[in-house]
C-alpha cells in the first residue's frame, strides 16, 4: 500500500509542473504595421502585454467594439499616440 501511495505522489509531482506550464494565454504574435484613422477612432481600450510567461513579445493589445483586438509595437509613435488618446478620452468622461 505504501508503494502505491508513493507512486501516486511521485506521479502527481511530475504532472504538476507540466500542467502549470501548459496554460495558454491570449498573446500577440505579431504587430499591426499601420492603422487607418477610422479604426483608431473605434478603439475603446488597451492593455499592456509583457514579455513574460507564455508571451514572447512585448505589445499593446487594443480592443475595438465587439471585443475585436489588434496588437501594436510599443516602440512605434502611432501606438503611443493612440494610447494617449484613449487615456484622454477615458478621463474626459
């Protein structure tokens, strides 16, 4: 009985790290190069994606209406400007 319990504990100990690393995040894999002004005006919010965990690039994830998203390079000026506009609009209301 002790051998079965030890085997079970050992099996669970081996499986736990693989389950923890197997989680999938909603990550950006590439950037949008340019964006039309009409789409920029429909952008409602953004979040910052760090280069940790399962995500392998830093990005700004913008959200449009109906939960559509696109990703921008945080180093690009248009991305910084759009983030600033969204912050300004959120504070204004």
